[in-house]
C-alpha cells in the first residue's frame, strides 16, 4: 500500500515540477541568457526530451539509489562544478533528522505526560492552565515564537546562541547546545496537538463500561488511566505523534531560516528558487517517504496495541 | 609644521617606537593641552592593531556549489574566503592604491611586456616555497582552450608567460594594456602551488581548517605569514547567513562580529543598538536606465538629453536607497574608481532644459519605461518617480511593469524594449567597465551606442587609454570618455548604491577602508582586529 502511494506521489511530484513557471536555463544564466545559450543548456540537461521519457529515466535511476546530478553549479562561464544530489541532500538530511529527534525527545514525553495528567485532573486549574499555555504557543506563527525565544534567551539573558549553524565537525554536546533554541521553538509549536489528542483519547475511553468496571473493582484513578485506558488509546495517539514527527522533518523551513540551521527545508527552498529540479524532486520524494513511513509505523503500533483490528468482523 | 610633528609622534606611538609617557611629553611641548593630548594618545592606541581572538563574520552569500578553487569564485563568500587564505601578484590596498602583493615590484616599458619580480622566501601553507613555477601554473589554470575559469576572459590578451629564473615572471600581451597589473589583483587569479589549484592551499594569512559549501569556512592564523601588519585574529569563522534578519539578530546578540549587506528597511532600528557600527562605503555598483539608440525614439540626441534632465537624482537616492548611496552623472565610473571625472558638472533636474530638448526632439506621445524588481530592488518605484518628475517637464512616461522571470532575456538588452531598468555590479578599472558595456564590440552594449560620432570617438579613446602608461595622459583620456558617455551615450545612471555593512564595537580597523569590494575590499579578515 505504501509503495503504491509512493509511486503516485512520485508522479505528482514530477508533474508539478513541469508546472513550475519559468525556465531553469534562464534562471541560471541570468543576464547572460541568449536564445542559443539557453537552448544549448536545455539540450545538455536533457530538458528537450518529452516529459514521459524524463519521468521514466528519473524514477528508474531513483530506484537504484541514484538521485541524479544537481542542475546548479553550471554558471554562465561554462564552469561545471555541479554536485551529486545525494551529496547535497545527505548532510542536510542528517542535520534535519538531528533537530527533529532533539525536538521529539523533548516534545513527545512532555506531551504524553501533560496529556495523561490533564486527563487525570481534568477540569482542574492545572488542566485549564496547561491547555491555555499550549494552545497559546501553537496559535502563534513559528517565526514569532522563534523571535520571542531569541529575545528572551539570547538577547536579554544570553543563555543560548541565536545562530544554530552546525557543521559535520561539530561535537555532539556543542551541537545539542546550538540546536536548543530551534528545538524549543518546535516543541512549543507541536506539543499542543499531541497533548490535546492524548487527553481527548483518554477521556473518551473513561466513559466506557470496562473503565467503570475497573473503577468498581477498586482501582485508583492513576491505575485506571495507565493500566486500563492508555493501552486502548495508543492508536489515535500514535497517529498524531507520527503526524507531528513528520512535520518536524518536512515543515521546519521557517525555523531553519530564522536560526540559520543548515537543514533540508532550506535546501529545498533554495532549489525551488533556482529551478534546480533534481534537488527539488529528491527532497519532495524524501518528504513523501517520511510521511508514508511514519504513518505506516503509526498503523502498526495501532494494530499491535489493539489485536482486535487484525480480525475484521 | 606642528601638525606634522604631532602626526609623526602619533605614528611612533602606534608602531610602538615610543611609549605613552614620551608621546605625552613631546606633544605637550607643542603647546597642546593635556586633555587633547590624552585623547590623541587614546585614539592612537585604539588604532594600534592587537593580535588574537576569534573573528566571526556573517556573509549574505554562499551556495552549496562553492569551492576553494578560485577559478569558480563568483559570490562574496568565496571572494572573502579566497582573499583570506590566498594572495595575488598585486593587491588594492585600503587607500585604493595598487601595490605589489606576491610580486615585490612590476614594470613595463611599453605596456605589452610586463615583468613581475616575485617576493622571495614566501611559503605556502604546505611548507613549499613559492616560485615562478607556481605563478605560471596558477595563471595557466585560467588560460587555454580547455580552461573553464571565470577569469578566462580577463586573460585572453596574454600571449605568453615565461619564467625568468625562480623569482621573475614575464608576461607578453598581444596589445599594450596599462591596467594589466590591476587585472592580476582579481580575486580569481589567486596564486596556488603548482599541481594543486583546488584544495585551498595558499600563501595567505589564514589556513583553511574546514570548508562546508554554503554553510561555513573555518580558518586559523598562518604563523608564517609574510605580510607585515596583517592577519591579527587567531581564528576565523566565515558563516553564510542569507536571511538578513537572522544576520542582524546574530550581530546584535554577539554571535558574529561583522556582517555585510544591512537590510535598509530596518537600518534605523538596527542602528540604535549600542554595539553596532554601520559602515557605508560608496563602491562601483550602480543602477542604470539604458535607452537603446537603435529603437525609436531614443536615437534622437535631444530626446535622450531631455530625459537625462528630467530625473530628480537625490530624490531617488533618498527614496529608493533610503539615503545609502550617491547620485550618478550618467556614466558608470564611480568615486571609488581611480579616474573618476570630478571636474564634470553634476547633472541636476532641470524642467526648463528638459522641456527645451524635448521640444527640439519633436517627439510627442507616451514614452514607455520597462521596469521590474528583477533589475534591482525598488526599480519599479524608481521608474514611477522618474515618470512623476518628467511630467513636470511635460514629458509623458508610461511605466510598464515587466515580469521578473526572463527579465534579463526578454526586456534588458533586447530590441523589443527601448528603455528599461538595469543594474551593474561595476568593475574595478575604467577600461574593464567600458569594455563590458559601452564599447562597440561587447555583446552587453545595452544602449546599442555604436554609430554616433561620440561613440566613434569614445571607442578610439578607450583603445588609446588602454595602451597609455602615462598616468596624467590616461586621466585626460578617461575624463573625456566619461563626458562622452554622459552627454551622447544612451544610459541614464542616476545612482550608485553603497556597500552598507555593520560590525560590532569590538572590531577596529584603519581609518581608510577600501571601496573596491564590500568588506574592506573583501580583505577585512586580514586587515581588521579586535580592539
């Protein structure tokens, strides 16, 4: 099923590339673009062939792990220093995954704990204030949250650096320290969704007869939630967590720009503006794969925690 | 006499040949009061370079395709990085003068044969001593059929290069060129060890530690740097920060020490930060509005004159560049160039003159001006302002807003459009600028200024000036060239935009800052120090 989705997505990616306005040759050659140089350029890159042919070539190469060569790096003077797409994407992807994991390590446990405790003490002052707090942070655009954090944590009280420019030589502890602010920003942005979903899923179950039964048998409220309600709530929670983790990988370009973090989102935006089609396609494919894989994982968790789903009625 | 003496003493204090006490004694003897003498001493001491520290610079460029091979250098990041770890035969110093760098001296008797005497005992970062062999290899890297260097065009006039012993290189050109020593200071033509043009080994003040294209470059001081009084920082990080807000935030928070390209929209708020110094340097970059002489009605001299007189230049500087620029005089030579014609009268808005020439041209009806922000930020606004001021002289200009995509192929330098907005990065020498956009043999002659008497005279003068070694005569020739472009040419050059950069208070530099490139001639890393 995942594979079918992926191939459909690859067609969508490819055809939307075709719909992009403008021409790569002209975007690269700039002031030096004459009709002949643009035509020669298109020929060199194989852009003069039909779309179906190019799709076939691209997808068969991609299946063998070859994402092609970047278009950019060929400038007006004819210097060819274009790099393999894979060399461009891999270090950026590693950075993005690092940031996503740091953010997830903070956000997921935090969201679960907040979700469970608010379900436990629902309608208390604690519940209300957690809800208000998380909903406030999710309501602001992420760049605003980012600048507020910079203002407080690096301008007024210089605790963390406002530049998160890591490179491959950066030590792990240094890397962790530098990514603190972007990770915190992302945490604030995603925690509300997961926490509210956890809370809702658990509260939803608390009305079921088997929970009543558990209560009558003398279980404490904590036991009821952890032992009886939570196992049945995993499926919806996992779906939401998967959705947010995918967002951490594919949707953080704004945060990357604000903190100058060399992630894959920035690479893709730069590639779009320079019409660097192979890089855009590779990034889009990776993003699609992330979504599909994480959703698959969420489905598997749902099934594992609820064996009934394996036996359709 | 007194000033001269004080200057001498100040200099002695700066270089450390006398101490503060001796300085005070000697300048007080000239009749200066104690507070005045103290402040002089303080100024002199602040101007004394100190060694050490980490310098981090945020640069608005940098791309994943950057390399350490100077032949591919094309943006400000690779430019600054290249000048930091490498040297050229010559350099433009911070006073704007051309001086020898790896060449101790250079000479030519006819402008056609140039002899460069190399500095002896200079070592590359890998320990190899620099000789004529390396210079030959470095130049051949940019020449020949197969070369893909961006500097290939600069060196097409070189017929042959020969080594004369280990420390002398002789260039034979196919026609005389007085600017040749200037050309070899170009950032592409960095001297690298023979056989290794790409790995970032140079003779510069800093050694490359790591380089990640589009992200950053880390360097450390070269303990054996041959150049005296340069290269003060211990460690250097050049960081590519393309987003202007992020760059400015980083400077305000002390995450970087210097940056290029301040965002003019927020500069007034940015300036209020007590840690931030703004630097505003007039360079060679300029905005133009080229009229094509081969397209009606711009072939008419009077019509061109009418339009040239109907522009409020200072208003454009104030509104489009928010004051960070200077007005132009319809020719591309800036005050940062060596032979800027300062005698020529500045052309101002003059409704009467404009109306007079317009009437004489006999033209009537709308004149179309094509503009898009692809030409430069604010080009459409600038065109509107021109249309407004021209209407005061009774000239009807219709601003046509063009799409950004394909602007450089469909609008600029295209006979379909007679008049449009354009941007030029400027060139370090007059000859180079003229040959790029104004002589009759260049493809980029965007005004199609070819057949007129003025243009014929201009082309002849440019050739003459190229071969002229006498400085005064050259100046005369270039002055006339500028007058010709300004009067007869098709380009309206209303403004030069400044390099606006910023640095923290911790950074100190000499009084004169180079204007040939942004960031102190792109050599800030070796010229600046931590105060």
